[in-house]
C-alpha cells in the first residue's frame, strides 16, 4: 500500500468503509455469516460440515458467490482498461442497488459485490490492496509500528491504520443505522459507491489515469 500515493489511500479507506458497512448488514441478516470475510465463512463451513445443519450449505453458497464476484471483477477490469476503477465501482453500486431493491437478491448481490470490489486495486493482474479483509493489513500495521519503534520508517504504518479505521467506521455506522433507517440500509451503500465512481471517473478524465 505504501507504493500508492495519498489519494489512493483515501480511496482504499473509503472502499474498506464500504466493505465494513455491507459486511455488518450481511452478518445481521444471516445470523453470524459474512458477505466479505471469507476466512470466517470458511471456518463456519468446516464447523457446519462436522456438526450438520444448514449453516454449511449457506456458507458454501456465499463463498461461491464471492469467488464469482472476484472473477467478474477480473473480467471487467481487463475489459475496461484505464477506466477499470470507475467501471468496477459502477458495477458494485448497481449490485448493491439490486441488493437493496430486491429482497430475494439481497445476500447474493452483497456477496457478488464484495468479491468484485477487490479488483479495484490490481498490480500485474493480482490484488495489491485487499479492502474486504484485514488480517494482512493488521499484520503490516504491527510490523510498521515495530519498524518505527526501532528506527525505521516512522510513518510506514499510517496507510494500514487508515485502512483498518475505514473498515471499523463503516462497520460501526451500519451497526447503528441498521435498526433505525426507514429505508433499506444498503441504499446508502449503493449511493456512496456511486459517488466514489463519479469522483474516480473525473480523475481519470482529467489525468488519464487514477
């Protein structure tokens, strides 16, 4: 993440906030499963397979949808070229709007969207900043703090702290808004994603890259 400039850090934090927000909504609707945190779902899948019940099938379905979303994101990224980021953000906004507007599609569209969004930051065809999972980010945050305390880069930990803070902000916002909003709480998520798409598209148009 340190290879990117600060406006990319802010975009990554905004996307991480989106992931935290959507994941909390999915967690509450699914009673303990996730739509962006596939390590947790994989653990639930293993426990469900051992204990029986329907949780294993549900977890497996969400994992499959997330992987399908990641594949869809890779395809769109390859086709869109320099417009990759706004195209992907527009697609994610549309998926979240479907999740908000069509009750039966809520969970599938959320899982697809969270898989797709990981194609926003790519280098050499691989994810360079993961915005829907934080374990690696927290490891790098801890390593950065350790380096700073032993005479290394004093600010190298800041981008990772920003990324985690973004996820926590989105998650807390969803936890408070879920029971109080008069509309489906995924509508604000779709609107936020569309706003990010427009901002990024303007940057691409002005500079030819983002």
